[in-house]
C-alpha cells in the first residue's frame, strides 16, 4: 500500500487552510492506511447524519449487485469472505418492487378468484 502507484497513496493535507500560502494542494503525497480511511469515513458518516459507516457499505454492495456485477467480484471488492454474506446486503430496489407489483397484483386477483370459485363449487356440491 505504500507504493507510489497505490490507490491510497495520496492523503488529505492536514495543514490545508492553516497556512496562507497560495497554491497549497488539498492532498499530500503520503500513504493512507486503513485506520486513516476509517477515520475519514466515520467523520463523513457523522456529517451525513448517519450513525455508522455500514450504511455506505450496504448501499455500495447493493448497487453493485443491482448492476449485475458477479457476486464473487462484489465479495472480493467488499472484503467479504463468504458469498452467503451478500444476502444480508442484497435488497430489492424500489423500481424492482414496482415492476413486481405490476404483475403480482393481477396474479394475486386470479388466485383469489380461482379459490372463491373452488369454494363455491364445493359448497354447491354439498348442498
């Protein structure tokens, strides 16, 4: 992670805004470790009004799964060791719920009508 081509080689400049030099960059060329990334995510979650970083993780995993990214890749990207763990993150989107409702409602009505016809038939044959 401390290599120059590492994804997290740039860190936030801790002196930004404290000095009066023009042209100060918002970053410095030093590596960031997982603890620093965790601290940044905690601050971001607090400022967003969330209590944990987990909601961001769930959103990311859900969006990847909804984008048809293979589950094995999602597990690797998110650091999950078990594919079964993805089930707790996979939620049905509002769009998918609306689509399902469009075909589910007529199907449910058909089942109810068939059940009513069956019950009427049974009642009439007994009397």
